[in-house]
């Protein structure tokens, strides 16, 4: 029976490992290699750094490397969390296990085999699958104590009760079943997590989930997206809303910061035609100045930027617009001003883009009795405004990066069990301090490396699924402890008190073993046969509509 259980663990662990690794895509065994101007087929294991591989549409990129020729649309969602395919061309870097949807690429390998990002993640999974949970170890410790009692009873059995009783005591599976089925149950829940696009890098986090009573969110990049949303256009000159927004998008068309992206995206959504601009002048930290041809051989100077930029440029701000800026700032909104030929034409108002799923996540966590806190470096007024809109219980504002871990520690000293959700480099210390750390795929590398759990769909939606899995995992472990420890103990008592023989002892031992295996595998069976199987949640986008 022991050998059978060990074989079963090895088989299931291998199958589960394959399924977990497939979250990131399965690499091909044979690839196309560009050699001396010809494309030849060879084994993936033969590829070395510096070799050039050719990847066609529908094929998985087998190496981490740089594109030296070609153009393609690449699905990188499994590794980066980005829902939209990326348009890749010469000079761009690509990752192994991503899929070429359209086009063809020539990729010079810089990382192969175990050095690729996908292979490193597989290594993380190996370490996770070999982990034995604290609850499981507690059950094994109990089983070990009963084994000591069993040994004493076995030694006394022959002179006191005879050979059959001694053999009956010997075959009672005290502790052995628990030692085998606890890892099976862990593997089952790691498997379920992977099917739900949740990467559990540290199995101990599954043990601790049931104890969590406080969830702390970092604000920017976690509860809100990096890119803000255009929510209003305020006018004070001759231009209308569409013209002002189109001109602002034209000014920002070559900028990469989030505000520029938000304005360009809104103009594109409204199908606005952008005017021609030239001679861009950047005022660092303040704004931009461009020249806009007027069609008559002349040009008009357009300035776009902060209130301070307008003030330094001696551009007057109407009192009502200046007052509006102060009022909207208290809500966490910001205004960017546009002036033409030294006269203010209006301002574009932007607000933080709250993740579409954030409200549902907060409501569900509250339903489970979990307190929610938010940490941010923002000012108190906008932080409290966002917290009030979502129903967040506690707010820590004006927090420096190095203070985040201290606040988490203070909560722990108050008896709170803390799960921290963060996405930035400045969250890494707090992620390490928390009882459980969670990051989102697509966040900074430091955050995803530090976090014990990564939500691979790039949203917070799977956080609720994670807690449900943790709750059910605790229930199943308690069942396994009871059946694997207490039932054999009662079985021993029945042998001594009622004289159960070897045949009945062996039969009951087999039944208990099968029952424990059934409990360990039940989550996977239920998942396979559930009419509402857990599926990947799409990356929802909040529509950007002007009032």
C-alpha cells in the first residue's frame, strides 16, 4: 500500500506539474534554425545562445531573445498579463512560451532551456510542489505519536493477546495514509489554482489564507490603473471640446507618460482628427509647447501642461477654473491646461482609473468578514475619497515607500493577519513583511518575484477565487487529518476491545486509504464535472466617454 501511494503521488505530481507549466505555454520539441542562410529543423535542446530561430504564425516562440527580422502579432498574456497582442518588430525582445498569432519572426536567442523566464517559473513550480504544508506536518506529528503507541501495543500484543492481534495492530495504517494524502491534497489545490490562472509560488500561503483577516492594497497600479481617464473638458476660450481635445492629443502624440496615453486614447475613441504640429519644445516637469500651422503660412504657439507652467508663462487663469482645480484635486482629479497664443483655452480633467473589478473584490472580501486597508503616497483627501467610493475601511496616506512595511508590521502587532497586494518596486519590502503577498501579472519584476502568489490574468478578479480555494483547502485538510489519524486510532481500540481480526483490519485499512485518496482528489473531480468551471476572466476596460 505504501509503494502504491508513493507511485500515486509521483504520477499525480508529474501530471499536475505539466498542467501548471502549461499555464505559460508548452515549448515545442523541434524548432526551425537559420543556419548559413538556410532554414533547417532541429531539436530545441540543440539551440544555444546566439543562434537564430525562425518562428511562423501559430507557433510558440521557443527562446528568450531579440527580433532581428520580421514583424508579427504576439500573444504574451500568459507571461506579461497583457490582454492585447503586442505588435513586435526588429529590435524588440520576445519571451519563450509566447505565441505568434500573425506574421513571421527571426529571433536571436539570448536565453535558452533553463535560463528562459518560462523555465524559471517551472523551477518555482517544482519547489512549490515539493512543499509540505504546516497543517499537514501537524497531522504527521500527531500520527507519529500514535505510531509510538502502536509500537508499544505491537510489542505487548504477542505475549498478551496472541499472534493474530499483533499482526492486526501491525497492518493498521497509522500515519502512513496522512503522510501520503496530504501532499496529494496540496497538489490538487495547486492544480486548481493554476486552472484559475493563479500562480502559487509558496505552498505555505494556502495554509495561511484561512487566517487572513486584513487585506492591504497599494493604491496606484493595484486598485487603480497607471493610465488615468479623461472625465471632462472645461472651456474658457473660443475652442469647443472636440477641438481642444484633438489639439491636446496632437501635442502629446510622441509622449509615453500615462497622461499623454489617456488623452490620445480618448481622442482615438472619439475618432477625432489630429491637427499637424511641429517644433515641439519640452519644458521638463511642466508641459509642452508646439507650433501649429494655421494654413496661411503662419503658425500659432500652443502650450499644454500644468497650472504652474501656465503661471510661469504669464497666462492668466480665470477664477472659476482656478477654484475648480482646488475642488477637483480634493477628489484625486487633476487638470492639464491648454493655451493658444498666450490665451488660455481650457483644461482637460483626468481622474484615476479604478480597476473595473475593484468594487466587486472589495464587496466580496467584506462579505467574508475581512477588513480592507489602502496604502498610498497620495495626499489624504483624494485617498479618502477613493476609499469612500469603494468602501475601504482604513486609509494610510502620504506614506513613503519605506514606511509601507512598517505599517504592515504595526497591523501584525495588533493581532492582524495581513495579505498585502502590490505591484511596484516600492512595494517589495511590504510584500516580504506580510503574512501572504500577492502581485498581479504585468506588474514590476521585483513585485512578481517577491510575491508568494501572482494573479496571472492581470486583474484583481481572481483574489476572490484565491480565498475560496484557501477556505476549501482548510476544510479538506481537516477531513484528511481526522480520517488519517483518528480513524486508525479508533481502529486500534476496536482490535483490543472487540477482537477484530487480521482480515477485517486489512479491509478497513484499504477502505480508509481509498476514502482519504478520494477526499484529496475530490476538488479536481468537482472542478472537472462542475457546470460552472472556473475560467479565465477577460481584462475589462472602463469606457472613456466625455460628459
